């Protein structure tokens, strides 16, 4: 397509050069990450696959960046990789690495602060995507992850992400997922409280 040809001839090489540089200023790193987020999300695997060996590891590494905007862009990209580039994501053992970093983001003392909320909510979204598309893998410990994931719901800051994440929650509830609900449905009251908040605050489509 014309868009793919333009990416390959102009923007792709330019942003790939940025990705390969050490000590890149955070503003340029943020721009490069945002560009490849969009390529992965909107351009399809045929266009994005040639860039994945370089941009995917950078997304994972940058998920722990101190700058919240860089961190958010990297985390959003991880979620898109998990969904749009499933085979690459799984075959390159990115699930375990990514989950470790995403869980660290949720455990930050300032995770719920206003400046950090975008990155935190994107981490919740990325974890949901990894569990949804790669949950059967040994390096995706859903028994440990999903209770923490549930504790951050509902999302309220990023409504686009909120709708997607809350859809994942409802699918897990409809499937009576025991990793989410716990032994003897011990977390069912928490899940139902979240659902009530989603409905009352119109946080789902």
C-alpha cells in the first residue's frame, strides 16, 4: 500500500536510526516509540514485522524509563505487540520480560499519581492483553497477575483503554475465570463492585 511504501522509504528508516542510538534524548525516544506504536497497531504485521526485532526490545526496555511519557508510549506499544504481533511476541520470549516490568509499574509508590496515571492505566491494559492472548503460556502466571490487575479497575483516565480493559474483565467473568475470582469465588465481591462502578459511571461501551 501507499502508506506502507511511505513508511519503508522515509519514516521507518528515520525512526529506526533513532532507536539504534544510545543515550537518545527522551523527547526523541518518545517520538520514535509513538511512531512504532502506530505502525504496529494500524499498519498490520506485513508492514511492522521488519521493524519488530529493533523496536520491540526497545519498547520492553523503555517500560521502566523514569520519564512517564516515554514509559507510557513503551507500555502502550507492548500491549499492541501482544495483540497485533502475537507470534513474534510469543516466539521471542517477550511475555515474561514484559510482565515483570509492567508489574513493577503497578507497584510504584506513585503509580496512582496524576502524572503517572497514563502509564499506569496503559500497564493495566497491556497486562490484560497479554493475559487475553498469551494466558496459557508458562511465563504468564495469571494466578498472580489477575488479582493485582483487578485491584486497579475500573480505569477512569483513558476512556479508550478503559472500554477495552473492561471488555476483558467481562469476558473473564463470563468465563468464570478462577485465576481472577480466586478459590471459592473469594474475589467475586470485588469484581462485582468494579462492574457496578463501570455501569454507574458509564465506563464501558
